[in-house]
C-alpha cells in the first residue's frame, strides 16, 4: 500500500513530466505538471480525447491561484468563500502565466481550482507547480470516484495512482467564469448555484450546456488566430507563412515537431499559432498532420481555427 501513497514520489513524478492519478473531493484527477506542455499533451493522449478542451489548473491555495490569473473583486470573493472546494474559476491569464497554452486550449483565460481533499492538497504543495487534472477516465467513460475505477482503465498510462478512498462529492466542480462580460456559470457541479449567488449578492447567467461534463466540441469559445488558415498544405503559396510538421526545411522557421512527434506537436500547437499570428501575416498554411493518436485532436483544433468566421 505504502508505495501507492508516497506523496513525495508522486510529486517527483509530476515534476518529471509523468502522469499521476490522485483523489480530489469531486472525482479522481489525471494529474500532470500544468507548466509542461508535453506532460499536458500526454493527458489528452491518455484520455483518448479527440479534441483539446481547456483543463483546470489545480493549486494548493488562493495565493498560488492569484499568481496565475487576474481575479476581480467578485472572483476573489468566491475564492474566499468556496476554496478549498468544488468550484473552478475562469479568469484572464496573467501575462507571464507559466501554465502551458495547451492547458488553456490557446485561450487567454485560465480555469483554476483549490481542491479540498487532504491528499490532493499535500500533493499540490509537494509538487509546488500548478497541476492540470481532468477526470481520470478515458474519454466517453464515466468519471472515477475510487482508485479502483482509475486502475481499471488507466493503469498502464500513469506512473502512479494515489488512493484516497471514495470521493465525497462525486460530481465535477462547478465552473464560473469572470471574463469581460461578468460572471457566468459554465458548468453545474459540486458547488450549488444559489450558494454562489448568495455570496455575490445577485443572480448569475448560466451558459452551461448540461450538468454533465460537456462533449467534445461543445465549448462555446475557442481560440482562432487572426490569420486565415489553409490546411493540409504541402508547401506555402506566395504571402503565406508555413507551419510544418517534421524536419525544418526551406519553407520557414516553424515546425510543430522536427521529429514528427505528435506529443511535441500538440504541446507547441497554440504557442506557434500565436507566434506566427503575431507577425501579422494574413495567411498560414499548415502541413498535413497524421490523423492518429493526438493527431485527431490537433486536426480537430485546426479545422475549427480554419472555419469561416462570422462577418460581424
Ligand atoms: P475537466 O478538467 O474535465 O474537469 O473540465 C474542465 C471544465 O472547465 C470544462 O467544462 C471546460 O470547458 C472548463 N474550462 C476550463 N478552462 C476554461 C476556459 N479557459 N474557458 C472556459 N471554460 C473553461
Ligand atoms: Mg471528465
């Protein structure tokens, strides 16, 4: 039993970029160092998710949270009232936020939570880095509330499964965003809406699609570059920047992975799109990406980024 619950070893594994499943009061989380893009990419790969949705960064206290994002007075009030606990707050990323852009799915916002399970808190303190931790189940399976559930499906994908017994809450955290347009409830979960409204002193808009975790593709906002994208391009045309996959060659300085590694490609996807976009180029041609493993999620994201925009 002892090796399973060696918090020091689990923290070390996370810091080395490995995946560690651990209990929270909501459900078991599939943890990875949020500041390590490749570790975050391995989370999507382990879950077999066909698309990248933004993940929640877990931290041991509000001070660590305030270092990652810009919290308004109202967001701080909710943090004070409900942390540690089953409430995730979506706020603008701080400019120097160390969390991988992949964890934010390329958005300039970040979801943050302080869980209340003592083992989760011990692990987060020992790791001393923000940890992404979506539910530790393969995509499409129900969320795990015991260590056994996790072992059944993900045992060979993780370095370690910490066993903290059955999760008390058993449903995911409530997600509330504080972006330009005021507070919005994005997902129903372990912290009831009326309690949140009591603290705020007013009702909040609900933009949740369902009480259950959303299906891939349901996310309302997603990252799109200013430049137009042309996909499956073997080479750039005049006036296009080129985002390659594989060794760098005559088509410019950007490749998702020089070695053709899909984990590295996923980790660098949003960062490179931002970087190329910031040059002000009007069109980006993107190399064909193999459609297996993480390639499916990469292609899903590229397709959406390439979709025609509303004229307004
Ligand atoms: P999970 O990590 O599986 O518990 O799910 C994370 C939830 O938080 C999903 O419902 C996401 O859509 C939501 N979420 C995380 N980050 C953001 C963000 N930056 N903007 C909007 N929703 C977010
Ligand atoms: Mg889930």
